[in-house]
C-alpha cells in the first residue's frame, strides 16, 4: 500500500484508526473557524476604525469660528490637509474591511461549510459500514457456537449408538468401569444477555429494564375477561401502549410506534389476548398482557388472580393466564400437524440435519462477513484517499487565505508594509505537504494489515479457502513446500515479464498502486483452497496479479518471517551493525532465519530468488531497490503488535536489503543445514523392505561405489572395497538427501530441500555414471526431471544473465532491447535457433509425508 492516509490509519477493529483520523479532521474544521474568526473580527475592527476616522471631520465643523474665518492663512491649509488625510484614512480602512469580506471571508466561509459537510458525510458512511461489519461478526460468532454445539451433539449420539448396540456378552459390555454416555444439552447462560432491538434502536438490558419500569408506572393496567379462557391480569389496550410509545420513546408516527410494539411482542414482553396471532395494532379493542418476563426483569411483583374458595362453583372468570387453560390459545396457534417437512425422521437424523444446517449457516455468515469486510476496506481506501485530498486542499486554502488577507491590507496602506512583510513571511512558512507529513508521522495508527476471519472447519480442514490460512497449513494441504498460490503467481509473472515494453514497466508492476477492489476481485476468484489454472490470472492485468501476492502475504496470520523473531532482528540491526562485520551480521541473520518453519523458509527463498533475478536482469538502480524493499517490508516481517515505536522502525526494510544482497550466502547455508537436519531426523523412519532379492548383491556394490564417490573428491576405483559386504544396507529414507560434499556442491540426481525447483543456476545435471537405489533395492540410473533435463541441455553460465522466458518461440527474435543485454544473449534468432531455458521455473514437488 502506498504511504498516505490509505496506508496509515488502520487498526484491528477499523474504528480505532478512523477515530484518530476523523478527530484530526474535525480539528481542522475548528481551525477553519478560527481563521474565519480572525478575518471577520479584523474586518469589523477596520470598519469601526474607518467610521471613527470619518467622524473626525464633521466633529470639527460643528465648532463655530476657528479656521473657517481665516481663508488665506497658511495654518488653515495645514489644518485642511490634516482633515483630508483623516477622511482618506477612513476611506482606506473601510476599503480594507470591504476587501477582507469580499476576498477572504465570504468565499472561505462557503468553502469551510462544504469541507465540514464532506468530512461529516465520510465519517457517517464509514461508521454505518463498520456497524454492519460488527453485527455480522457477532452473528458469525453466534453461528459458529451453534455449529460446534451441533457437531458435539452428533458425536455424542454416535458414541451412544456404538455403546448401545454392543453385544451384551462382550468384555466391553461386562466391564464394570464402562460408563453409559449421556448427552448433556448446553444450558443457556443467563448472565450473558444480548441487546434488544426496539424499532431502529438497540437497547442494552439495563436500558430495557428502565423502559419496562417506566411503562408499568405510566400505562393503565387492568383485567380482561375472555369467554371460556378466563380472566387475564396486567392487561392494557393497543391504543394506550401506542400513545405511551409516541410520547416517551420518540416515535414520530403511529406506524413506527406499532413497529416498536411489535418488537415488544416478538421479544416476549407482550402477548395478544382474546384473538389469534401475535400482531400489534393501535386499537382500543386489541388487548395485550404484560408477560411474566416483564416482572422478572423489573423485579416488580406480578398481580395474579386470587384463589377461589373451596366448594364454590368454577366459572369462566376463574381461569387466568397462569392456569393450563391460558396456554391453549398459544398451543393451538402453533399446532400445524399437516405441515411437517421431515416426516418419519429419527432423532439422530434430525441432529445430523441440524448440524448440516448449522454448518451451512456458519459458512454463509462467514462469506457474508468476508464480503462486508472487503466492501468496508474498499470504502475505507476510497474515503481515506478522498479525505487526504480534502485535508491537503484545506491546508492550501489556508495558505491562500493568508495570502489574500495580507494582500487586502498591503494594497491599501503602504505604511503597514512591515506588518505585511511579516504576514507574507508567515504564509511562506506554511508548508501543506510538510504539515500533512507531520500529521502522518505523529497520529497514524498502523499500516494496512487486513485481518481475515477464516472459516474454521470443525475437523481442521483448510480446503475451503486460501487467503488468511496459516502458511504451513496451506503448504501441508497443497502437499508442497511452498504454497501453490505463491509458485503459480511467480511463475505467471516470469512468463509475462517479456510481454512488457521495457525494464521500467517490468520493475514498475511491484510499485503500482492497484485499486483494492480489483485486487479483491482476483482474490475472490482464487480464494477456493484448491489449485487454480493460470488462465484465471490471464484475465487480469499483471500489476493486479503481483498485488494479489502482496495481499496474500499481508493476510497471513503471521508474517513470512515470524513476528516471534522480530525482536531478534531488531537486536541484530540495533546492536551489531556498528560493532561487528558484515559477515558476522549475515551469519546471525542466517542463524535466526533457521528458527523458522520449513514452509516459511522455502517460501521466503522463492520470493527472494524471484526479486533478486528481477533486479539483476532489469539493471535496477538503488532508488528502485529502496522503493521495492519499502513496499515488501510489511509483507515479509511485521511486529507482533503495532505501536508508535514499531511504525517508525525500519528493521524489516534492512532485513530485505540484506536478503537481496546476500541471498546466496544466507539461503545456501540454510539449505545445507536443513538437508542435514532432515536427513538425521528421518534416519529413524524405516522404509518398505524390498522382497525382490534377485539383484541384491549387485545393487549393494553399486550403492557402495556411489557413496564412496560422494565422500572422496578423488576418482575411486570401480572395484568394491574389501570387506564391503560387512556393511548392512541402511533402510532409512529421508525427505531431503544428505549432501556429503562441500556446501557449494549439488548432489547429482537430487536437489536441496529449500531450493526453488527448476532454477537454472541450481538445476542438477546428472552424469551417466551416477546411480541411485529405488524403494525395492534395485539400482536405477539417476535421471533428472523434465525441467532439469531441459536446463541440462542448454546450461546458462552463472556469470551471465539468463533472459526472461518467452511465450512464443518467435518472440525471441526481438533482440537489442534494454536491460543492458538481458535479451541480447539469444544466439540465432532464426527458426533453427535452439530453445533457450526459462528463468526461474517455480515448480514444486509434493511432500513425502
């Protein structure tokens, strides 16, 4: 994300960062009012001063005699000159007041009103979106709890069925220690009361209690006699309840008051008496009874019908709602024996059906929450960018106001030039970009790090989604060392770099500010938890594909380089940078990265390999490398918790620069250490023993020669050593081969555990003399896979640059392009030219376990 409002005011709950931003924007609105106050009061002062100066001449004329009687005296001319200057000064000050009102006050006041309206509209829109998001998040938690409870009930029922249908004579059934499983229904938690919606407002339990207490005190309550059913206590008609709602609950219309009354019925506070149904209406003929729930919440004693004396005749008036007869109406209203959707359904089938329905509701709620989150983030990006432009315009407007204010004074009174110069100096000191940068540096709450609410399957399956899933879990599900989405995107970019015109365009795809909505469209297309063809990526522009990889890294639960080692990286660059050599620092970084999980190291190696080749083949300058490292810093390493201190730290940037500059040294040692670690850890895992003993002796001798050739740098005799048969064949089979040669050598027929598959510099080239043993003990010649064989036929020296791959063979004829020879090394551009190897072939092999 580009720096600015859109990448600086984010928080985990969205509202925190926006609260800080809009607090500062509202502060800017108040600053506008202060500027207008200065201009208005200065105009009023100038107007009053001019009026006072204009009153001087008439006051002198009211004095009889004096200079009027001496027309030719020189003293009179001096007097008249002074009086004229007073009138001129009055005119000048009135002109100053007029200029301030016309040039500064009126236009700036209109602009300030429009600016305040824009800020308020953006704030209201984002608050409403955040409210919808929070409600959906609460619904997701509720559906998740229901789904898990249903799954537990199904499991308990299955366990009960297993134990219920066992043979009574079996040892398990006769065991005195066996306990009969029971299904314990989860009881609702009374202490966790949820808010209640009445109309368009949401009330907390304590607010509902106050409303109900006030209703009991102000609504007339009485008895309602219903034939056959009896007498209902604590009743009131619909007209009285509607009048109370309009008067005390701010219901402006009768229809809105009926809505609130209907919500009271639905929430169990009221029930209709003497009619079928539960509809609330503003009618004096419709009677509603306050249910016992109201008296339980308020603590007010409920008025009940007194018990009749024994021996008296029972009449219809003696039945109250507390008697069994009072529930007949509700029972009959809900009784519908002919509308059974699931006839002949057993309890176990019903539980499983409810579990499936709960799972579906949970899935749909998670999808809806994810959609709301994406829409919210898109709206926040748009509003934040718009607010950044508005704030910049405000600062520029203040700069223009100060300039116009000083001009209104300087154009009229030259004697105030010194004051005007000071005012001009003040307006020159206003730097809008500098003030904006100050605001970002001192009030930002965090970069754009989206928090994904993932679907948590009860059985720990991650096949439903790709984004937001733990990296190791994603790689394990893909059965790859590097998640398929990473290798697919990097391979797609490698194949499409040559289609771009010039190195500037190739480098620029990683720095383009792609609209978040377009990135979310591609994310939605590939966020399936399954493999996707590259044809899906062909529909989108290359910068969008690159940006979706950055979004994938940002949405990981933990950064690629785990936040657990952030403090270690911080210590490396804050203490050892000036005290130790570069080689020591690289060794410490390599040791720190070795603590990461294998999937993280392999993915980091693949990404660094891609970018180092891009920098090399496009001859990127220092400015581009700096910008690229700043862009990738939050994707690679993030602190566990963002704070005002971590936002100003640049340890992630420095780590990426070291990974770019010393990739081979860091990851070469990591590959060697990982190979040795996994070989030693896998040595205890037995592999299948071959049952074919036909060539056992020949295979054994062949294997001994291959091991001896790897251990000794000198050529060894093909004859087996004496006593070689005393060694028993090792049956261990490890995931990664042990490299017994020097760390820089590559074992024939294998590759390092952290190697990016298919890279030209590290592709193994098999020799005819090499051989391996398969799982059955038979000797098979070592052969390279298809991409390695292609690299072996056309090797590229490590000292020369390898050109980008092309989609079509005919496109190789386009030579003499830029990149300082990156595309000029193609020999024989004609039709008979041999195919050149691709750059980084991001092919991965399935994991063994």
